[in-house]
C-alpha cells in the first residue's frame, strides 16, 4: 500500500494555541487534537494512559496496537475505537496510511522500544516512548536518527519533568535560589511480589535499574543540572530464587563535576521514594518525588512543595502534543533518554567489574 504524503502547517489560533493543518491529496482539514495510538495494552496503558487520554485537551485515544485479539475487542468496545485504527504487531507498519493517528505511544518492555520507535518514525508518526528509552546507547541513537530522518518528534515518558513541584525545584537550581548545589540523594523503589514477570527477565529489559532506577538517575541529573562523570554501583538481592538474572536492588553513587555527589538507590524489594538536594544556602526534600499523585515536599526556608494537578500523564501528553502542534522543543526529547541510558550502561559495567567507572 502506497504511503500517503502529508504536508503540515501550524497556524496560531485566536486563543494562542496551535491548530495543525494537514494537506492530503489536495484537501485541507484542521486537527485541534492529535490522535494517539497506544502500543502495548498492559497495566500502564490500561490503568493510567487510557484514563488520562479521556482528560487531555490536545490529544485523544485514536487507536491501539496489540497482539491479543481479546484485548483489541475489549478496547474497541470500551473506547469506541474503529476497526481501521486497531493494529497488531504484524500489520503495524500500515499505520503510515492512517491520518487518524498522529502519535505512536510505545508502552512495551524496554527490549522492544527501539524496534517500534523506528518503525513508527518510518511510518511518519511522532513517537512517545515510555522510560527507559531503550536497552543500549546504540538503540537510543537509532531511535533519535529515525525520528530526525523522518522529521517527526521523539519524546520520552519522564512524566515527572512535567510535574509542577518538580519543575519548581528545577527552577530553584536554575535561579541559584540556594546557591551552588553540593549533593543530591534520590531513591525510588517498591516491593514487587510477582515471580514471573518480564521485569525479572534480562532479555526483555528487566531489572530495577532499568525500570525504577532511571527515576533517581534522572532526578539526580535535573536536580543538579550536571552530567555525571563517574559511577560506582553495587547490586544485591534478598530473593535470589526470583531475581536470578536481573538486579532486585541497585545502589549507585554518581560523581559530578565540581565535586558534587549523587547517592542513589532503586529496588523491587523495598519501598522508597525521596529526593533530597543540598545547596550552599539551603536544601529541599520531595517525598514522594515520583508518585502518580501527591508529590509533596518542603524547602529549608519553609516553602511548601505540594502543588496538585489532576493527572500527571494527561499533563505530560498535552505538553508533548502542544510541542508537536506548535513545532516547539519537547520538554524531554530522545536525547534526554539517551543520557540516562549512557549512565545505566556504566552502572552495569561498574557492577560487573566491581570498580568505579568513568562515564
């Protein structure tokens, strides 16, 4: 099937928001909202993204991609998705011919992220990809290259960077409200009682470092505004019969330029959820710093960090949709995900070689 040619223009409306115009075979029509297709219909899609897409202002649930016919029927019925917007993994590339779908949101195990991001970009669709971005730096680069070559945007699903309390502490750092940063501590984990899940399988991208570890890693980077230059990591488990091939708990210390230290931990074996950043003239704590709701914290001078939004995922997707419609920079582009995976690779190298590793 021949791929249609899309020509896009972004024009400002009187409300100051963008409306994307598409010229297809000589006809012009407006899209005030972008159609999103979810790839992979597990827990995060079903319980979080799909409900969030009922709240978004600038995008909507237009389609799904699943390898399970029963799921396809269920989603079709629940969300009134037309048959032509339902795909499986074999016919996925035909999405190139579907003007209803503007964005492909990849919600698959990490081992599948690169393949489907590249395929989506090659189909001429914008790509939103859940964290971690991919398994390796080379996979991340393939995704970035595919998006660039196809002139589409690639966003990584770091929803916390869209969250107002997180944005405020980033602003503290940018404005040097408390002076120079000295250190950061970030921890994210939960007890996972499952014994046969893809997160416990190495080839699928399992392990606490890939899944939860990018939260403290990314937080350490945005809290300091610095890129780590070395890491020392240690892996441990209390359930070796379950975590045979991936890490249950990972502790890693990041060294940043100027002597700034980041102490981080992540785990599937215990609950933890805090970000503490110390500066020359003060500090702040966010606890929790990466929950789905109820981000809460306080600064050393008594500023309460407890702004509330209706839905984090909805804000993330609306922010990214507006970036596409207005053709403005994404808050969390693919390059940001690549920076984290570069460190993740070094974390595993540090564990394997039992030494500090330069980044």
